C-alpha cells in the first residue's frame, strides 16, 4: 500500500496479514529479495488482521507505519538499525485511518479518515510512547471528508482531501505543532 526506501532496503506497508511491514533487500536491483516480514499480531498490536496503509522512514533508524482503523492500534514506531530485524518500539491507538504521513522534527503529521480529526499531529519525541498532541477538524462544507495525502516542508503541511469534499487542498502552518492552523485552502 505504500513504500519507503533507505539505503539498500525498501520498507513496504503491506496488506499481508503475516507481514504488515515487509522489508525487501534491493542491494542487487536485478534480484530483489524479501529480507524479512514483521507480523503485527493481536498480542503486539491488538489486531491480527488490519492492513498496513502508510510507511515513513525517519532520521535515526526510526520507521513509522500506520494501519487500518481497527480494534487495535493504528500507529507504530520501529527501530530499523538492523533492517533485517525491525524492532517494534512503540504504538498508539488513534482515530481513523492515517492514509499518509509526513514528518517535521519530532512530529509526524497524518491525513486521517476520521471525520472530526482529518489532520492529526503525533509527537514522536519519545519513540517508545508516541502521543497524539493536536488535530484539526477540516469539516468545511462537507460532512464525510477523508484526508488522503500529506506533504511537508518548512513548518508547513500540505494536505489533500477526498474530491467530494470542498475544499480539497489545505496549507497548514505547523510552526507550533501543538497548535496547527489553516493558512489557506483551495477548492
């Protein structure tokens, strides 16, 4: 469902219930091989059967993975110092599906399907205990708008929403991640 590349490895957010995080070794591009799979089970995540949706590699051997909203947790932090043995560091139960994520500093920003928290801010300062610290309700002139995509840059997050919603494009100021504000929108 999503890919992230670091060095000789591609990290995949997968629908495989036995390997929601799949790591592929691409050191030989002519013969890529699955290096490992990490299975999110009922005991380590609260749900054994929810698809992974988005993956993002951070700066210090940290990787972030999101899953379909379920009876379990939706946001995961992994340590990938050893790419062939990712270690689950922390997780949190969120509202909605985070369809895509981006990161600035110690904060991960998510495009969510939750109808009252389409934009979510997760503090990952302490990797073992991520926490949602802010959100925005983007319910302008629409009742069921899903946020779908995120891009980040210079204390700004760009968010795209479902085409049936209006507006579909948001520019969000995250100079203070604990108090994000909408700079502008476009229909």
